[in-house]
C-alpha cells in the first residue's frame, strides 16, 4: 500500500514538473514578458525623459522583470486551465 502511494506521489510530481517546463518554454509566457517589459520601458521613459541617469535607466529591466514575474501568476493559472 505504501509503495502505491509513493508511486502516485511521484506521478503527481512528474506532472507538475512537466507543466512547469512547458510553461517556462511557452510562447504565452514569452509574449507576456515582452509586452509587460515594453509597457514598463515606455512608461518609465516618459517619466524620466528630463533626466538621463544611468542609474535610473538601469531600473527599467529590473522593474519589467519584477512586474512580469508578479503578474504572470494570473496568466499562468489561466493558461493551465485552458491547457487541460
């Protein structure tokens, strides 16, 4: 009985790992990251157009990446539901 439970747990874990890998390489994720990064760059450029500091400009990829990772959770849940 214990062996069967362990096998089921391994199968469930393998399905999660496969889904994670599929998400990481999906075009949905890539396109969302591109769009969100573009929006951040445009907004940020609009806000700092008066200044030209390398330190301020360096925040663009950081902010874009952070926002994309935070907001992609919602997109991923939607993607997983449609994947089934």
